[in-house]
C-alpha cells in the first residue's frame, strides 16, 4: 500500500499565505528560496529530520502559482517505491501522468497525475528507494 506522505497547495503571495497558516493553525513555514522554486515547506506536526514523529501525520508545502502550469489545486503526494512502475499503473488504471518525473534535490523523484475523476495528485519516489 502506498501512503499519503505530503500535501501541496498553490499560493499567490508567499508572505500572506505564511502569515495566514502561522496565525490560524500555528504551522511553521520555511521558504526554500529561488533555487528550490520558492517552495514553502509547512511543518504541521512535531517532526525530526523533516519527518513527522507522530504516526499518520503529514507535513506539506506550498508552490507558487504559474500562468502556464496545469491543474494548480490542493493535492496530496503519495509515496511509491518505483516511480516508473507507478506511472505505468496510473495510466493502466485510466489516469494521466502530467509530464516527466523531476528530481527534487535531497528528496527524490516527483511527478503529478490526474485520476479518472479529474483530481490532481502527485507521486514521490524517495532518494532512499
């Protein structure tokens, strides 16, 4: 079984977004800077080495909205052991893979897909795999 390990949501204004989630929910926000596409990590639960310490809890992140990117909606990230095999399974089950996997430095290989209902989600093969 492949668990949900992360969530993602788009933002238009990183400071406004970070202030909202810090004030409303107490999340810790960390902007990763231009070298990581201005991705903002959201720590939502006690964590060690970037991983939640509570079973079943997940952290997440926010990405900058881009005018030419498809399907910029909140989504979940699902851990997979083999991203190529998982992409093939998504397609065989009637889903659509959105592009090619990209390497997230220090994290792993990532690709988004849509399911048969038009929902956008993503898959991540950790570098440890």
